[in-house]
C-alpha cells in the first residue's frame, strides 16, 4: 500500500518584519562598497562561508576577501562591526579565461589571519590557489593545477561548481565539478604542491589521467588514495556493481553537469573525513573526502534524483535539478533538500539518500506560487542555490542569481517565512549560509553587508492548499494542513485519480489554474 503526503501549493502573503529579526553582522569593507557602487556592479559575484567565517566578492577578476568578526554581536548590534581582516587577490588571466568569470571560494582555519583563495577558470581548465595574509594584506601564489583534458576531444572540462575547506594539515582542500559530471579533488599543503586528482565513481583513484594528479608542468603524479578499493568497506566496494552505468563515470552530455557541491559535516566513525553532497543533472551523490590529504576519497551513495523529482511532481515536462543542500534528519540515509525548476516554476523537495544505487527517496514536496521566489531579473534557471540547516531546523532558504531570496519552513516546506525582492529595494542578496549560532542565517547583501537573519519571531507567511500525491511506504506520516470535515462522496476511484492527474499536469505545465482552483 502507498501512503499519501501533501504536495502544497504556496500562496505568499505580504508581511512586515520585526526589526529584531535583522542585524548587520559585518559591514562591507570600504573597497567592496566602492566596487558595488560602480555602474557595472551587476557582474560582481559574492560568496559566504559561515563555518570558516569568510566572505568575498569577485569583480572583473579581482577577489575581495575578508573575515567575519568573531564577536560581532558583542561589538555592534546597530550598524555592524568592521571586518576582522581583509585581502585582495587578482586571478591571473590564464586561469580566469576570457569567457566567463572565475569560480572562487575563500576558506580560513585561523579566524581570518590566513585567507586561502582557490579560483577555477570556467573554461581554462586551470585551478589556482593563493594564501593571503588577512592582517597585512600580503598574498602568496601557492601554485596552479591543470585539469586533465578529455581524451576524445582534447578540450579541458568546463567548471560548473566549486567548494573548499581547510585541510587538517594546514592547507586547503577543494572539489571542482565540471560540465559532464567530472569531479576533481584539489589539494595544497605548501607552495608548489597544488594537485588535482580525478574522483572516480568506480572506486579507483590515483594513477594516470583521468585518475592522476596534474601540476603546472603537465606531468602526471601518481597520487593513490589510502581509501583504495581494498580498504573500502564491502558496502562501498559493492556500490560500483549496484549502480547503473550513469553512476560509474561521467557521461558525454551536458545533462549530467555538476550543479552544486556542499559539505555535509564529518563522516560517522571517521574523524579524518568529511562528507560531500554533489548534485548532477540527474543524480545526487554522497562522497567522503579525507581532510588529511593524500587524495583520499570514496563514493558512498549515488541515487537517481531527476526521475524521483519528476514522479513527485507528476510531470513529464522539462524539469531541471538546480541545487541540493544537506539537511538535519534522523532517517536511514542522509537528509537533503533539493531545488528544481520546470520552466519558471520552482519546486522544493525534502528527501533522503538511499544506499544501493536506487532512486532518491522524496519525502515531501512543495511548489511555491508564481512570485513567491523573486528572481530579481536573473531568470528562474541556473545559478540559484538552496540552503538548509539554519532556523527553523526544518527550513530551506532559496537564493536566486538575480539576488532574490525566499525562506520556506515546515516538514513539507509549505510555510513561507521570508520573501526578499531586490526590485522592491534593499539590493541583492549575493550569497547566504546557514548559521544557527547567530539565530538562523547569514546573508551577504550588496547594500548592508553581511546580515544575520533570525526568523524566530516570524509568524506564518503562507497559507498552503493541499494536493495529495502518492509516496512510498517509508515516508513519514503527514501533518494535517487543513482540518475541515469532508462528507463522503460516491465516486469512481479510477476516474478521480485520472482527474487529479490531468488537473495537476495542466497546472505544472502552466496551461491551467492551480489545483486548488480546480477543486482538488
């Protein structure tokens, strides 16, 4: 038997926020304010890492990086504190390329005294690492790595996602995702030691291209993983036989481009490893990465995600997976929140990863109404980010490429608690991060700097209307959305199900009204 849970269509309501909900955590550095006030500031990109306590803005190849104040709440609650440290780094043109801005991440393990900058050119196939002194502003080039070119075309992979963390040995570890699903583990411990190792999905690591590591000189360095197939658990070693061919290695289509990368905390039972959630165009994966260096990595779980999301939405339309984030959860597998889009229609999905290569287990889904997620002029697809783990603990924050932001909460992600539209004033939200320690979330805004947002005093901002859909038996029991007695009606079950499917398909494709308008 199948269990039904609610797929809710969310109608946003205008609301006023209490001043106590917002607090400027850190002012923008004066140099960054100058950049964002120029006429072409729209090309600037921002980043925020709450765990490392870093923020950055990249504009025309220059990275402006700073450390968030460690005691901002004590030093200022009105106008915000000034950054603890600040540094600038110019990404070399040979790395940045001339087609798209470079992808950048800034990490720190010492409160911002040392700011590690990793930059990957979108099309150059090169990754550079620099170490900046956040106090003196001095910078040191640590080296570059060249991603292995594809054997069939000789072209460098196009970089689509990047994330980084400090390594346990005082250096930097980064993961680079590419347009055909490739993942590369970039490591740097000291100057001249930057390497890039292909993260193989078949359990192999190290060796020659594409499993080896590359240096500026072009030579391949054999960097074997201490988590080789022989050392992996039987469950992990068997994964390559249980997954379908798409999970074994990258494909030859852009449909499997890496859409997002997110760290998910320490691995259970392995203090020297951290978990990584990787979303491609069709799959959701969980990896383990060794923070001690040496190229250690292992694919733990790979689930089919696109089909699972389409089944949850009951559509055969052009659905695109956009972003995924680890979320708090106590289920069997890793809990995640997935953001998807169909045309200009967004959807949010709470799910669990399941071992064995099966489909992603979608536990609940929500389809925000048109306008509930402001695009800010950036369009509905590509570049948007979903975040989880803030406050409330069951909430998910969506940030769009144009600077819009929306917060949805509840087990079914059906209650909207925040809607920020840059067109209405307040400027763009350039990046965000879950930060329970400051009350919920940190947001990097182009006008106010880094702002702490706590929705603890927020009252409900959306009234969901319920549309039932079928789920697997392991789905948790639903929460009642509307407590209204409904008299029994004698209808044919097959005809009723066909009517519901037709009405929701028309709604999802944009050719009909919402299911609530159709009487569902």
